[in-house]
């Protein structure tokens, strides 16, 4: 709930849900990254209940500056092992379609 003061209508009440899309499922829980933090590799595993999204979407890894550092591509498997030895230490964002998750490279 949000209250806004206006010069002509006084105080009005607005539901935040009118401006923000609220979904029943958390799409960011569609996959898990392990181990996290990681040194040499990560395993990206699809959670049950999210059917075969790896088949349709590229797996992309971005650094914290938003730069694409690794394009893993598409996979038919619900679990993908990705070598990260070439990445610098830091935090990274994994993007699969419209789903995201983070991991730390040690």
C-alpha cells in the first residue's frame, strides 16, 4: 500500500501490486548453482517443476559490470557442469532465459 499526496485530490491510496508484476512462483528458484562459492567449476541444476528450460534458453554468465564473460549455450540436460577456471575472483550472475542466480568465484 502506498499513500501519495496530490495538490488537487489530497491523499490517495495506491496498491503497489498495480505497478509491480507479482507471480505465484519465484522464477529465480528455477535452478540451483553449486558449489557456491566455487573455485574450478559450477554445476547448474534445474529445479523440479520447471520443465526443460535449458533446452530453450542459453545459459549466460555475466560479471558484476554486466559484461558477458561466458556463453555456455543451450543444453538438453537438466544439470550442466561449467568450468570457471578462466574467470577472475568475484561475483557473477547466471542468466537462463528470464531467470537469474548469482555465484561467487574464489
